[in-house]
C-alpha cells in the first residue's frame, strides 16, 4: 500500500460567498460521505467552515467536488485552507452554527427551483399544487431572516411547527429538503388565505386560490402576497381594469411590470434575445425591459412605452396564478410613492372599492424588498433597480483598510444606502424617494436592521453634499466623522469601485440633477477622477431655468428656457414665453443648471414628443423611443453638433447649435431623424470632449454613469465611437447607473480618503 495515500491529514476549510441558505452544508455532507471523509461542517458568521480528516488523495477529490458541483443558488467567492492539529471524529456531521466577527453574507431570496416546480404538478405528491413548496435551493431568504446564522428558528418560519413528515425530510441527508429552513406542507403551513375585504369570511387553500383567480378573470384587482411584499395583480388586457389599478395606486403613470408564464409566452408580445432570456431566468428573476412587438395589451398597461417590463414567476403561488389566469400585471402594492406594503394588517385594512380582495398567508415578511429591474445593453445585463434577488449580496471592493467600517447614505431619489466592512460593500434594497416620510422611515429602520445583521458599527459616514438631502441629514445625525461627496463624483466613483479602477479616469456623469461644488445644479459633467479626488474638466453650459419642484416635470417650460438662452425666441410657441422671459430676466426663482436630463426634456418637448414628465425620465424615454423607431426603419440621423468651447482650464459645451438645427428642421426633417440625430450628437460630443482631455492629460480610461445612461441608444452609440477611438470604457453593471449607484461611489471615496 502506498504510504502517502494512507497518511491522514486534518484541515480546516473556510468557504465564503453565498454559502448559507442554499443547501451548502448538506452538499458538503454528501460529498464528504461519498469520498469517505471524516469531520464536521457548520455555518460560522456568513461563512461555512469544514473540518476534515482524510488521505491527501481523498482531500483533493473532495476539494474538486466542492469547487465544481456546488449547489444552484450558491456562489463561492473564496476557499481558504489550513492544516490543523489532528483530532478524533466518528463520521461526518453537520454541527451547530457558530458566530464570529467576519462580515456575514446573507443569502438573497431565491426563485422556485426546477425540481420544486416539477413536483408542484405531480398529482400524487403530498405537495401537489402547494403554493409554498420549496427546498434547500429555493425560497425566501433575506426577507424572512430575523437573525443570523440562517437556521429555521432564526427565520419567520419559526411560527410554523414542522409536521412529522417534514421533520423526516429535514433530517434525511439524502433528501433535497435536508436542512431546508423553509420546508413546509399542507400540514404545517403556511397556507393560502383569501379575504374579499367586505365580510369577515375568509376562504382558505384551494378555495382561496379559486376565488382569487375568478376575480382576476372577471376583471378585478387583487393584492397577492409575494416574497418582499405585496403585488397588485390584474389582467393587462382590460383597459378599464388597468385604469382602475392606476387610480388605486394614486394615479401612478409609469408602465406596469407584467408577469408571464414562460419565455415563450413573453415572445408573443416582446422581442427576446438569448441574453435577455438568460437574464429573465436568472436567480434574481428581475423585471427585464424588453422591446414590445405589438400593442395587444391595454393601452394604459405600458403607457405608450417602447419597453415592456416583463418577468417570470418566482414563487410557486405566482407559477399557479399565471398558469391559470395568463399574463398578469404584477406591480408593487404601494400607494402614491409610499413604500411597498408588506404586512397583512396594513394590506387588509386598505379599504378601497378598487381592490377586490387579498390573497395572502401568515408568514411574516421581516423586510420589504421590491422586484429588481434589469435590461441587456451592450450584450451585458445591466441593473436599473437593484433589489430582490441581489440584496444583500455584496459588491467586492478589496482594500487595505481592513478595519474601517463605513455607512454611505446614498442619494435621496432612488434611495439606497451602502455598508462596508472588510472588502464587502453591501448595497441595501431600493427604497424610493426619501421626500416621502414613510419611505424615509423605512430607510432609517433599514440602516439599523442591516448594521445589526451584518455586525457593522460604522466608523465614518459618507453622504451627498446637497444641503437639503434627507439622507445627508440622517448621516449628520449619526454623530460620527462625516465625509461630504459631490453627487457626480459619487456616480463616477461607483464605476471605479465596481471595476477596481485605479489611476486617472475621465468620468462622464449625465443625469437630471445633483448639487455642484459651486452651489449650482450639475448634471452634464466631465470629471477627471483619481482615488478620492476629482476635478471638473467640462460641463454643459449653464442655462438659467425656473426652479421649483414643478419645473422638473414641466418639460415645455424647460424648452422655453433653453431656447431663450440660445437666442431662438422666435421659435417659441409656448404662450407663457413672456412671463418666463420676465422671470428669468428678474432672476425670480431662477437656477443655473448644466443638467443633461433637462436638456433631454427640452428636446423632447421641442419636437412635440412629450411636454411633461408624469414620472421621472418620461420625456427622455419617449425621445429615445423615436430614436429607436428611426433606427429600426433605417432613417438617417439629422446631422447636428454641440459647440465645444475651451475656456482656460474648463471646457464648456454649448447646445445652441443643436437647438438651431432642431428649430430649423423641426417641420422639414422627420421627428425620428431629429431624435436620432440628437442622440448621436450627444455621443459625438462625449467623444470629442474625451479626446481633448486625453490629449491634454494623457488619460485613456472613460467611466460613464448617471441616469441619462439608462438610454440604450445613447449608451450603445457612445460606447461604439469611444471604443473605435481606442478608449477603455467602463460603466455600471452590478449597481444601476442612476442614483442607485451613489451609495457605492460614496463608499469608494470614503475608503480612498
Ligand atoms: Zn426547490
Ligand atoms: Zn409539513
Ligand atoms: Fe444622479
């Protein structure tokens, strides 16, 4: 016998990544058994610790298996091994969880897996049509965890006693529900309940499902409890119903997300590429923005958008409901900018004649999480809203400052904060606009919650320099050292953080609004960034516009302001022209802005496409739509260009010639040609300014960020022409380009300071 083989080694293996709540310990148990290895496995903090004893050869086989066959839903980011002293084992066992000071990686919520979905429809199975079927590879995680480590008694599943049959599965190593913390059945619950909101009689289980389905089929609207909160569900084909839904949600104007049974079903309505199919089926099961093929849906469902937010069912209940009722609008159940409703009591007490019932269960949701939103751009999945399925998985930001713990407050719009410890930047879920008091409350409560869960006590806080941001005021209230970061600098830093960029970067930050170091409203910025520092290199010429909240909505008014400052008075048709002119002249409620978002608004209105933003970015989205349609038809883009003026050490970008072009050709060239021409002109301008900066400062790396870059036509054009000129271009991938990226950028700057 080979001496080397028989010699026993004892090792400690620490596995990091998403390794809890995904069946990792049972998996380790099974491969240890397979290779005849002795030892133990346990959760420790957010890690999995394996102690094993075996021959060198078996150890190597084990390690190979560990790396290549890890369960679906897991994601190994590191494996550390060390030799330890020999000890005695009598087999291989899963042991009690331990605690330590490492950052915990809390598993994100997982969609129903293929095996469970199959089992759901097996007539003889004891979970036949059970809307809560799950296993160790699927089900709620982040939203039901009360404490770490992730064990049943630390989740809201503790409200349900395991029945003997479930207990049997839970303790059988070969069973795919071995240590599945969300294990349940018809005997142990949770179970389905339907409340029609009019009498006290509640239906349960099959009856509950039947009643809810019937109401939807007859054009009603019901609330359905999901993973991170409630959805409002109804048919996307009935205009009256969709209008009622808009009324119920407080006249919300955004296109609604629609859930489909399968990718094939989505293909009947939308164009789906291979990459988009992958994204639809990915673990986060995000809402994916797809081009609509036809207009067979009710006009108010997609609100004239060229995109449809499509997604696949991710809970067993959704699988059953969509199979029965066909494609359904599934929109976050919230009223007028308030947070998504997660508690049964709140939902059941929502007395509205527009809501025909609530389909729910009694498993508590610990923290609310909206659906994530993604799209494919540049053949890469890109996040628009980072929430369910992504949070609280960290963005890895390796750094030498091992000890430093950071709270970064993010921005006020699309609020999302970031917590940093030990190389991991954890972005919170999306909250919405902090101007709404209830959203702010949830944001604050969530900071406390995540700090506790991740065992983070921030040493420093980082926030936006905007004097009126609620997020900044909250950061100030913490009483720890505080760093203020300029908004667009944070945008660019988020790209640097994601791609681990060091050295100098030309940052192009285009968005609607951000507070500048000179007190003006920035938003069309070229910043040269390095480490924690930045210098403004170029910006869109300041245009005086009328301030106030309403003017963000009023694109027609913005257009008047841009035309006035370009001396194109004679082209202004708006009857408010003289009043606006007088107000600007007398400096009444006037602000200076270099906002690219406002420029898109103005152009959209000038071309007669949209005059008002009934939701953020609507005018720009409709302008993009015209450009997309033009591209499809092969329409030539109208040539136009910005004027680039070199002023001492700052470049000023003047949109005047663009407006001249648009005004002159407004009625001769087609709208599509002008819309596309405008997009191309912005891309050309990006290239031109980047080339000037490259020539002067020898920087070849470009980072693009800010909400304007959600525009696919602009983004793809800019990427193409920058790459043609050999720039290395980076953009946001794991955080959104909009203000959802601010927290990560602030964290990066906090680390670099
Ligand atoms: Zn499963
Ligand atoms: Zn059971
Ligand atoms: Fe921004």
